[in-house]
C-alpha cells in the first residue's frame, strides 16, 4: 500500500486546463506523486531524468503525438506501464494495445475509470 | 450558234467559244476566198482578153462566182461563218455543173470542179453536209441530163450520160465519203477532247469544293481543339479547387473535432471531479444542491459530446471519410456488454431484458467500434422509449449474413413516420419524443454505418405496441475465418 501511495505518475497532455485537472485528481484522490508535462519531447526528458512508475499519455497532441511518444519512450528503454488517455474514438481499445500501450482510458468516461485503471496497472506490474 | 451534232452541251455559265468546226472554217475561209478571188480574176481576165462572145454563159458563171465570193466574204466579216461556208460549198459544187451549158457533157473537165464544193462542205460545214452537197450536185446533173434545153444544153447520148454520171458519182460520193470518214474521226477525237475537258473541269470544281470543305473542317477541328484544351485546363483547375476544398474541409473537420471535444472534456471532467471526488477541493463541503446541479452540468456536457460526435460522424460519412477498420469479430461479448448497459439505463423501471441469441454466434466482418455504436444507439433508444414490458436483443445466423434485432414494447412508431425516421435530422414529432431529449441524427448514422458494412436496415413497428429494429452484418467467409484463427 505504501508503495502505491508513493507511486510516481508522469502525465503528458498538451492542454493546460485538462492537465492541471487530471493532475489534481491523481494527486488529491489517488494520492500519487504526479509530474505533468506538456509535450512528447518533454515527456522523454522527464522520464529519462526520473523514471516514473506509470505514464498517462494523451494521444492527440500537436507535434509529437501519443503514438510517436510511446515508441520513443519504449525505444529509450522505459518498461513501466503506459496508459493511452484520449477523447478520440476512431480507434478501438484493441488497436491501442496493439500499438504497445498497456491500457486505454477514454476521456469521455468518468475520472473514476482513470483512477481504477491506474491502480490496476500499478498493481499488476 | 449550232453545235456539231453529237457533242455534249457546254457546262452552264461557260462563255461561248468558237467550236472546232467554226474555228476550222474561220481559218480556211480567208485563204480559200483569196485563192478563189485570184482564180476569178484570172478567168474573167482571160474571158475579156479573148473577147469571148460565143454565148453569155461563161460571163454568167463568172459573175455568179464573183457573187458567191463576195457574199461569203461579207458573211465571214460578220462572223456568220456557217452561212459563209454554206454559200461557198453549195456554190462551188453547183456552179461547175452549169458549165455544161457552154461546154456540153463530154469532154467537160469543168464539171469535176464540183468536187471542190463537196470538200468545202465537208470542211466548212460538217461531214454530213459533204454528202448532202454531193447528192444535190448529182441530182442537179441528173436533172440536166434528163431535161435537155433547160439551160440550153444539148441532149447527151446514153453513153455520154452514163459515163459522166458514173464518173461524177464516183468522184463526188468518194470525196464526200473520204471527207466524212476523216472528219468523223477528227470529230470523234474533238468530242472526246471536249468531253474530257468538261469532265475534268467538273472534277476540278468538285475537288475545289472538297478542298474548301476540308479546310473548313480543319478550321473547325482547330477550334474544337482549342476549346478542348481550354476545357481541360478549366477541368484541371476545378479539380484542383475541389481537392483543395476537400482537403481544407477534412482538415477543418479534424481540427474542429479536436477543438470541440477538448473544452467539453474539461466541462465533463471537472463537473465529474466535483461530483465524484469533492475531497479534491481542500475538503470544501459542497451542499447536496450544488452537487446535484453539478451533476446536471455533467449530464448536459456528456449529451453535448454525444451530439458533437454524431455530427462529426455524419459529416465524415458525407465527405466519404468515415473509415471502417473491419475485422472478423465475435458478437457475443458486445451483446453481453449491451445488456449490462441496458440494465444500467433502465435503472428501476419494470422492463424485462431478454437475450435471443445463441452463445456461439458466428463471426461477422465489421468495425468493432461502429458495431458497438450501432447497438448502443438502438439499445439506448429502446430504453428511452419503453416504460414497461420487455426489451430483447437477438440475432439469427443466415447463410451469408447475421440478422440482428432490438425489440421493445415501447411507444412504437406511426406508419407515416417510419419512412421518415431514417432520414437525417427528422425525429418523430410527438409528446413522448419531446419529453425525451435526443438527437435525430442517431438513426441516420445507424443506417449509414450498417450500409457501409454492406448490410441492410428495416423496421417493424406499431403505434402503442412497440418496435423491432433489424439490421444485417456480413458473415466472415470461411477462408477469412481460418486466416484469423491462424493469426
């Protein structure tokens, strides 16, 4: 339990308001230590500097999008679980998993879904 | 001007030209007249010198010759060449015969001069005329033989008469025949030449006309070519403009899609956070009234998100941009999920849920997300409009497709409305539907999505009793299924 509470979460989303809200949810409700960045490039730098326990990754970002960021992170040797967190509905959950994500959470659902999935992923890794 | 017999008529509009016969006559007459004039001068001079007084006939004949020469010359002056030829020919043929008056029948060398007249007729008039003149001269001779004393001639003996007649006949007819044959041949050649000339002129005219037509056709073709090039250019420009517009619309839709969803997700997200996890807000105690209102905000936000998704879907479908990621998918898990969702939507209402499908339905070739979307649409509609009774979700496997239905015992749809509801933006207008907020787009998208899967949709419904929405999805063919299993 103690490990979970101190788990480090890296949050990547390029929309400031969304990022700050989700950071607050993860920190206040989930109790995690959250670091949030605004782009794929920053995410790689941050992840390499202090490796997180789980990464919550927005898909639709300008510049380096979620898929590219995922591939770059894996390429750099990061093995922690990476969540796809997105409002886009074009792809099915199965496709995200095929791309290399460990899980998929839709922004259209409730925040509880995100918390539950983060907890699940941390528990199983 | 009389044409030689047998020659074709000249083409219309041709200027009158001297025909060969006439030009021959025109060429022959001057030297002929000149030589006759000289002859006459010689004869008359001789007569005067010799003081011939035996009888008047030589003077008559000489003067007649003079008259003939003079009239022929004057006619030639007035280009009445045919008349001139006639006078000369007939004159030269008949005049020598009258010398019989002075010199008798035999020996009279002068009578044979009438052969000149026959030749003159053949050359100056026509080949046929030679024969006519010969016949006339012979007839005149015969006359003079048979009727002595007409011009003071003595009666000839039978032998003389026969000799003269025979010789002159041979001479005149022979000459006429020879002239006729020669002229006929010449005639034929001339006629052929004239015909050929006219034919070639006609051909030339046709050729000119054909050339003009050809040039006109070439000009038209050039004009058409220019027009074609211009239209091709316009077409290319139009196509480029259309593609640019299409691309910008696609970009617009992609951008709008993201732009619209982002703020909505924040509305939904924050209101969710406030409702579900008020502990985030520094333990501020939110009153139940505030939380209830926040819940409304969240519900509206989710509803708006649904509307936007529908609109963007429909826009994508219309632009032909809705892409399906078809796979061989099993339906049973989706059906189970839908039944669970229906249970949640129905909450405490007295509606029974039934499943009418086998546990091992065959695979269908479809886009999983879209199938979910379709079923969610139908199931949530059923839940919305049914307050008691049952809602059933079922499927049946046919040879090439799966028939799927969602049945409810809800308010039903009127017959006139049934045709309309699949059209976009049309919602059944009634008390019940106005009570329920909903979008009219859902069923239109439902039909589009099914048809994009090569399926069909249809509806059975009765007002007040309920509805059954049917649709089909294509089954996965064995080869494909085997491939999927292998993968």
